[in-house]
């Protein structure tokens, strides 16, 4: 479980998060939703310690994020951020292999090589493993970065807008792979926390939903509880209708 207690954050004098307290379950997919500027990415980055925690406390399976040594934290959670400045002349296999650094510290073992191959296969990248990143489509690149996170072999994986710029086909394909990797039948089931803007992907795949608005927690719970017309209409400031389709919420909204 990720325990977040009384977390606030400022950038200069601008408040970004206001006294956030919630628990994120240690299994399945948790989706962070909310309008632009809600503080979703900031909260994810605070959990991963990419930015320092100013107020409050965050614990990951009992480890205090602010005090845990970096290597130990890197063996517990991995993050794939929005902007990753990786050289384009890097091969897919090498990129995915970076995920193993916290384990081998520059001296890869057979176990590390097996983990890289499993991540490549799990995200349908084996045939592309020799290709340079700039030779891949946007969807293929996105899969490669997520595979790097999975190769890290952590119990937790944090994904910041992994569906950004993907078309419907590639977004669904990536979500299907992420979902499969979080199920109990997976070889090493992961708990995934991800920022998602397309609410119907949340409805289709998420096990838990955290709704944020203007840096404040609106609601945290299962999709059926959070993804209602009244909650979403208030959250996004526009009229939203929610129907049921195959046992899951289906989100509808007016385009004009």
C-alpha cells in the first residue's frame, strides 16, 4: 500500500497540492484523474521522490519515501515520467536494459538478461529490440519506455500519462498489456499507479480511481463509485453522463 498523509506542495508561492491524504491499494491499477493542473503528475513525482517532499509523509509498503536510501527505493518502485530525454540513437534492448541498473549497478547477470528478455516479450518488442528509438513509431516508443519500467522488477510501477499521443488502437493495446501484468496470474504481478486523461480507459481497466481537482482530493475508490455523472461533471466542470456497458461505466459527454 502507498500511504499518503497530509501532503502539500508549492512551486514558489503557488500552491499545487493541498493536504492530500489517501491510501493506494497494493495491487491492480490505480488511475489518477482530474482536469489539467489538478496536481496528478506532481503527486506521482512526490511518491517517486523525483521532487522533494515539503509537507506531509509518504510511505510505500512501510518505507518512508523521504528517508529510504535511493537504491532500496529503486528496488521497490519504478517510474516512467512524461518527458524522458533519451538519445534517439539508443537501441530498444539497451533502453529496456536500463531498468535493471538498480539490481546490477553496471554488472548485468543472467538474471538481469532474463528480465530484459521477458519485458521485451511482454510488450511485443522482441522483433524490434535491435532498432533505434528514432526508427520506431510513437506507440512503439511508448511500449519501450513502459517495458523499461517493468524490467526494473519492482512491486510498484508509476506511469505518467503513458497513453499520451497514442491512437485508440495503440492505447488499448498498451492498456491491455499493463492490465495483464497486474493480474494475480502474472509471473510477478505489479501494482500500477498511472495518470490517465481518457476516462473510458479508466472505466475499462482501472481497479481503483483517485480524483483530484485544483490540488485537492475529490474522491478515492472503485470505478463504480468515482465514475458517476455527478462526480465527473463537478470534477471537469462540464455535463457528463455515465451509462453502463458490459458491467463497466461508459462515460459520455457533450462535444458542443
